[in-house]
């Protein structure tokens, strides 16, 4: 096991434009830092918190206590949303000034920047030291695919220039998928690139006891709309039921608008809400999970969090094609089904294949084993610790 205990602590400035108080931050930032802190890494954590969450005194105090217990010094800054470009520039300047203040206490061994906005803060601060660029996707491509701005627009050109400058400043890169690493290599990026998928704490997400009956056959959990193909998922449910299968379906989501609720009600699915802490309990009541994501070119770099969470719970996965390494992973590990497309015929074939998987008495163990070996928090912490060691050696 990699550890820094036998040498002076590695001092890391960790910057995230996501908040520690966000569900994403509490599950995909803080646990990694807790694990690395146990190995002797000393963190100064800078996050940008949504005003409503920052003003929730109880929630903020609980996170502050959690981080303090792990030896992590937290610097929560207020996130500004609009107007979009000036607000983001204001936050970037604020982050750079915060870094400068923290540097007065001593040099950083390295900077860990999550996403594409955080590295701009380090560049603006003009502080020296190796930078780990933790790419959570291809930012500009995602924004174009999502329709946030037009390809070739002034904003698109400015963001792509920012991304190139981030790569020039970086000493090492983390991506979520082998597909993403391949794209960067194809663009001539020669830096060391680590693939660290979105992982989960397997101690928190555990399968239901053997022999205990499930209340639902199929569950979708997460946001509706955007990249997630809500109508196609409900078309799938309708098609399966049209052929006489009384499948019990649960949708766990915290963002149901009027139109989506009407469609969910017409499809006769159960709708629930769950906090990140409640998710394992809900998933333990289910037999399998599904999600359909719009497969655009930018999604080659995507690794859905729900994949790791489902497999850790022992739930096989049914999904659509073209998302990061998901297709190859599910087939290789024999823990899921990938649809050919979103036609009715493909829905029926996929449902048949999923039921064949569910009939396999070993599928739950395979799902859990795949999560433990490739998608666990410990696995990710090992890889980050190795990257930190390499960067600290050149700092």
C-alpha cells in the first residue's frame, strides 16, 4: 500500500468548482480526499458552494466537522451563476486569490484540479508546482453537444483555448475512460494519463442479504432530462409491459417537473426521492437497474456514477450503447446488457437478455466483484496516491 507516513506530508491544494456540499462533491470528492488523507496527504480544499447550501448552517457544520476529522482544511467559497461568463471569471479570480493566501503558509507539493475551471485559478495565481489535471469529461465538446453554445462561436473558441492552456500547464492527467485517453493521445497529448473511473465506497453500497425478496424488478436513479433519455426509458417500460410482463419499476429522482411526472404516472412506475445517504437502502430493494444516456461524441469520456453504485449493490445493468467504456466493461465482466439501439425490437431482446442474467445465481456476486476490483473507492485512492507520488517526486 502506498503511504507517505514515513516521509514529510505531501501538501496538496485541491480545487473543485463543484461544491463539497453538492451531492456530487460529497460522494465523488470528499471520500477520495479522506482516503488520501489517511495516507499522509495534507489537503487545502477549495470548493465553490451554491448559496442555498452554503447558508444551510447544519449541513455546512456537518461537512466542516467531517473534513476536519480527516485532517482536511476546507475553504468554501461562494459560487456565482449569472451572468455566466462574468460570474465564472469572478469565481476564478477569487479562487486564485485564495490560493495565493494559502501559499503564504508554505509551498504546495502539487495542485490537484478537478474539472476545467480550477486549473485556470492555478494559472492565474502564478504559483509554481506540478498540476494534476483531473478531467471529468471533454468540457467544450459536452457544452456543444448539450446546446449550451454553438461550435465555432466566440465562447467555444475561448473555452477551447482555455483547455489547451490547461494541458500546457499540467504535468499529469486523469481521465475517466480508456476511450478518453485514446482521444487525447490521438490529439498528440504526450503527458502521463491515468484512467481512474468514477468509483464508489463499497462499504456503503452493499447487496441485500441472500434470500431477501426485492420489491422492484428494475430501478432508474438520478436526474431526469438533459443527457438522460427519460422518454426512451419509459418507452422501454411500456414496451415490456405491452407484452404482458408485469415488471415493477422504480424511478428515484429529485427533479421531477410537471411534464415528466405526467409521463411517469402514465407509465405506472413508482416514483421516489432519496438523498445520497438513503440511496443504498433504496437500491437494496431492487433486482436490476437501467439507464439510457444520449451517446454523443463527448460521452466517450464519461463514466456514470450510477454504474459503480449499481454493481456494488449486486445489480446487473441494462443500458444503451456508446457511453465511455461501459459497453466493453459490461460485456467483459458479464454483469449487464447493452442495447443495440432504442427500437422496440431491441427493447424486447434486451429485456430477455437481462432476465437470463438475473436467472444466473452467480450474477450478483459477479456484479459485486467487478465493482470491488475496478470501481471501488480503495482502487481509486490507490491510483491517485500513485499519481501524487510521481508528481511530488518532480515538484
